[in-house]
C-alpha cells in the first residue's frame, strides 16, 4: 500500500495491492482504476472510474448515501455495511503498513489487533 499527496492529484501515488489465494487486485488512485488478476489465468479484468467516480472526494457521497439508505431501511446497527469494526480493521492494516515501513520488517496484523483489542 502506498500513498502520498506530495506531488498533487492524478500522479498515481495512491495504490493498494492485495494478493490472495484466488488472485490479486490492484486499486489505484483511491477509486479510479481497479485491476483483478485471477491466479489461474493470464487474463485480467480492468475497470476505470467505477460508479462514475473520478476522484477520492467523490467516494464520500456514495458511502454516506449507502449508510443513510441502510438506516432508513431499518437495518440493525450491527449489520450496517461499513461498521466501526470494519473501520478498525482498515486502520489496523494502515498501521501495519506504517509500522512495517518504519521497522523494515514484516508486521503481523495479529500484533496490532492485540494492541488495539480488535477481535
């Protein structure tokens, strides 16, 4: 995961790459470009500007709108998509990346979860 605003927008400085047992995805510039590469194929799926979003600030309206829609529909708080638990997990990943960079070692997320008491 990399990110920087030092050079300004649209320079490809935000990137999240995740590799799993079934493939890899790369999300660039917060929401602008998404590439999925399945492990069992050389083909890749690429998407640009999902949902018509062209910059990070445009992601807020869809998230807030989805949250309001779920609350209006009576979805129980513990089942709302994007819970506080999800936010803590995301922050744990960010902290792991920062700690890994600073310490120049692989940081197990379980170390950080234990510190933050994340289940």
